[in-house]
C-alpha cells in the first residue's frame, strides 16, 4: 500500500507579523465525550455530550511557550507528534498549589492555547496532555521570579490543529450547549 502524502503547494517567505509567546491556555477534561469538527482551515466547532467546563488560565507576558516536534523513524516506519507547553504562573498560594495538584493528577487533559498572534491551537486532541514537571520557586533575590513553571506534554498521531476563528468572539462562539467557558 503506497502513501498518498504529496506536497500540495509552494511556501513563500512570511511577513513579519507574528508575536511570540502564549497569552492564555484553556483547560478541559473528558475528551471522550467531545465532538470536534475540522475543515480545511482548521477546527470549526466543538461540542460535548456531557457538561464540560473550559477553564481559562491567563499567563504573564514573555513567560510561556509552545512547540511541536515531528518524530519520524525510517527504521521503524513510525511517525508521531510531540507537543510541549511550558507556562509560568506568578505568585504562590494554596489555591494555586491545589489547582496544579489536580492538573498533575489528571493523565489526559485537553488544552487550547491562545498565542500572542491571536491563533488558537488544540493540544492533546487524541490522547490528551499531562503534566511532566511543575516547579515551585520562591526566588533568592528581591527581583527573582516567585511562582510556578509547568511543563505539559502530548504525544499524538497528528499535529496540533488550529481553530478557524478570526477573533476572541468567534472563538467563544464555537462552544455552545454543554460546554461552559469559565473566564479568569
């Protein structure tokens, strides 16, 4: 059986219109009840058969990043995608510690990542994502960071998908019925 994966277009030089970093992450559980509709331009709808909360976590500027690596093995004939999200939360509190403990205990959450260029990406669509490390730091000097750094990982058969939305209002309109967006 042959592969039908041929390049379908040329790639030009992009404009300088991107801004690095992550603005928000949205976390939700129970991906088994989700229905995700994708088209040529990305994800166009998400629904759930159960009541699902989508929790927004706002991130401090210039502290968080997201990357995806394609892992291919010629010898084994395998291919998978590994997405890593590293984010910071400033300040220490028992409430924040408790939320991170719950996040770390869950083996398969789904994440929507909003980057600083206004793009939304779904991480962990098929297998979910989980916490790899979480570091609490009190800092040493007065100007040092006080807070948490969390690293999450998803290993998937396909790469992350972008949402087909033009702005925040269009993103929020994707969720209806049993999905509730809980804003920070």
